[in-house]
């Protein structure tokens, strides 16, 4: 029996839209993917509306918010800290908003948000979203200054970026992976003492998720690219079930 809380599994459906957009048209529909994920037990749906609309589109976000309201499953709206995205979030009022760094030329989010350095810009957005009833999360590295800044700025949640850990594993750099995990263990503990809920995500797979899932303060993992890729071969319900099994096996 687990001695720590069960971890929620949020499914990021961005890359269903990536496949759709490769050919144009409406198939495959990311909202259908979200519906299947919910039916298969997802604890939340994550979608990132990027400035260049490279995958998720405005109409997708609107339909996803409607679906999540109908099914009582939270939508986690990932967005850059821009006025445009703030205004969209204030109109839709999703359950959760995760503010992430974004550069147009990057393939995917490459690092954590610089909350400490961007306080004056980020703080008003966090305040506006919080006042509108959204639960605001900041996607950061497990660095003390960024964690403390996230608490100071009024965020409810920090999502620790696991991308560098995943890359270290892929590159066979065991020492670096160990150092990153140690930093995440310390960072998660600090965040919890500051009253922040702790999530994690980016680059997680069946084989590397265990060390992250074992960190007791982490209560939610948001996973997308790997699961959508696995779903091509085995289907999304089976891919989700295998990921849950890997997570639960690691929980102390």
C-alpha cells in the first residue's frame, strides 16, 4: 500500500493536433483524443496554445474547455506569458493555467520559466488569472531562486521541468541524471514547505518516469508526446494503463 498520495496523470494532447496539422483538415481531432483519454481515466487534459498555433488552435481550446466542463475533468491550459494568451484564458476561465516559456523557433519547450528575472511582467498575469478563478502553475527548473520567486508571485503550483533529466538518460549521462534528480527532490521539498503544489513533466517515458514519480511531494505528472507516440502502436488506453503501472510501481 502506498504511503504517499496517488499521482494524478494529465494527458497532453498537443501532438494529436500536430498530426492533424501535417495534412490540414480536421483529422485526427485532438478533442476526440481528449475524450478518449478522459474515458480511459485521465485525471486532466493539457493543451498548449502556442503563439504560432503550430498544433493546438483557438477553436480546439474552446471545444476542450466545453468537453472538460461537461465531464468534470480539469483542463490545464498551457500558455506563454503574453497579453494575448492572458486574454484568451480570462475569456475561457479554464480550471488551470500553466505559464511556460516559449520561443517561436523551438521545437518544444526547452527549459523552465525565468520567474525570478521576469517578476514584473509575470506577476500581473498571475494575479489576473488567479482573480478570475484559474489555478496558476509556473513551469520552472528545480532551482531554489525560481521556486521562491514562484511562491512570492502568488502561484498555486509549480511544475518542475523534467526535460533535462530525460535528455541525460537518453544520452547515457548517469551522473547528470542523478544530479538533476537530487535537485528535483530538494526543490519539491522546498516548494511544498512554501505552500506550493508540485507537478512535473516533459520527456517522461515508461522507463524514466519512476525516479520522478518516487518524489513524494509530486502529486501530478503531465505527459503527452511519448504517450501519443505509443498510442500509434498500442492505442491510447493501453499506453495510459502502462504509464500508470510504471508510476504506481515507483510510488513508495
